[in-house]
């Protein structure tokens, strides 16, 4: 096909005139590894025309990364990446054959991927910084969870398992004057950074609102008002179940802000679903009032608050864990009940954990 003479060189120049306008660096070598063509971009890059020299010549610093020996041996195209001086290239070396299958020449294309490499490095660095920031935010999120769990007549247990590094589930326990204790569980729409930011807002707002007037209906309406002032739009919302327990009177007053994971009251060896209606904390429902419900807690009673990451966990057949299984476990309440629930859910689950899980259990002494 080719022979290393001047006529052949001119023939190649005409045949490959399109290569002269390419940004990629292109060379053609004969079967001996001698350059017979280099396009304008290659000549400009290395500062001279390499024609009649060999790829192994010391002066061809740019061209010394050739894969000619490998291609000559394998008869297959080789692609590799190399850093040459201050640039990164993807170098493709391909064999050229005669009609009878005889190897006659090689084509090498140097494609500058410096911008791609820089973008990759920038993305890796940005991802590392984001990961560090998320780790920092998660530490804060976990540190603001309540640490005081035991009071005169009320004793709390809690579990918190985010499906991602940051959670949209949250709970808090707020001791008040006169032996009263406010506690709640919330489920913010979504996961990750956005949901975790809303949990931060939620905690700060509740810690401000509740001591002023801990009445459930008042608390939820004031919380909704504060949330609406953020102007996040109708697509952002969260659900919440809030309760106020008076240790002196043993009275529990509660209200529901759209929390579909119905709390379970354990009384006289029986788990009872506490069905309470209410709308989520959202600008969409800003005019709908919240209603309170009350009950008296007896010694030995318990109430379990949880998020739907428990009941909506599915098995291999697509069946949900459901409230009935949870109530059945509450009917045999014993020590470490929350740990037993988590173990049961993990055994039931098919695949990875897809939603956050939080649980709060209050026992009355």
C-alpha cells in the first residue's frame, strides 16, 4: 500500500488533506516505524516535521509514547492515556493492512483530554468536599438529638437510622416546667441535605415555640406559620406527631400534623393504634386548624412513635412490614423492644434500606 519514498509522502498528504484541519495530532508510520506523515497540528506541537524519523528517536519527545511494538505484535488497535509535558492525551494506535491482510502501516491519533482530566479532578475534589460537609452535617444532626431520656415518671428510648448520610426523620424530647414533657417525631419529605436542613429548622423552631405555650394545637399552628415564612414553596412539607405529657396528672395530650405512621399505645398487654387525623406542615394547608386528643396514662403504659420507614419496608414479594406486625410486636412488649423491632424489619426487608427510620418509645412508671 505504501512505500517509504517522496512520491508516497505526497500521495499521503493529498489523500489525508482533511487531517490538516483537525485539532487532534495525527501521524502515520510505515511498517518499520518510520514517520511518513504528520498533520499540521502535530508539527506545530513538536516544533518540527518528524517525517523520515523513527518513533524511537530521542528528539521526538512528544512521539516517544508510541504503541507501535504492541500493535505490530497483536495486530489490534491500542488506546492508552499519557501525560506528556503539561498535557494529557488519549493516544490511539491502529494498524493498516493490505487487502491480503499484510500489516503495512500504523496511524496514531493524539487526542488532548487535558480539559476532561481537569474536570474529573475538579469533580473528585468537589465530591470530596461535599462528602466532608455531609459528614460534618451528620455529626451535628446526631449531636442535637436529645440525650436526657429518663424523668420522674416517664422513661424514653429512641433509635435513629438514616437511609443516606443525612436524614429527613427527626425526634426531640423537651422537658418543661411543672413536670411536663413535650416530645414529637417528624418525617421531612425527601432525604439528604435539603431534608436535614429542614430538621435543623424544625428543632430550633420547636425549642422556641413549645416553652411559650406547649398546647399541641397551638404548637402545630405556630410551627406551620414559621415554616410558611421560609417561602420554600408548596412542594416542601413535613409530617409530625406531637405529644405533651404531664407527669403530675398523668395526662397525655397530642395532635397529628399529617403523620401517617400511626403511633401505638401499649396498655394492658395490648397494642392500640392511635388514629388521629391532621394535615402536614405545609403552606397548602395553612388555614386548617389542628385538633387535640387526650388520654390518661397509667403505670405500665407505653406509647411508640415511629416513621414510615418501619411500616413501608417491603419484602421480596413486595409486601409491606405494615402496622399489624408492629402492633403484634408491641403486644409482647419487653426490654429492648426497639432493638427487636429493628431486627425484625431488617430480616423482613428485601434489598437495601430505602427510607429513614426513627422511633421513640415512652414508658410510664
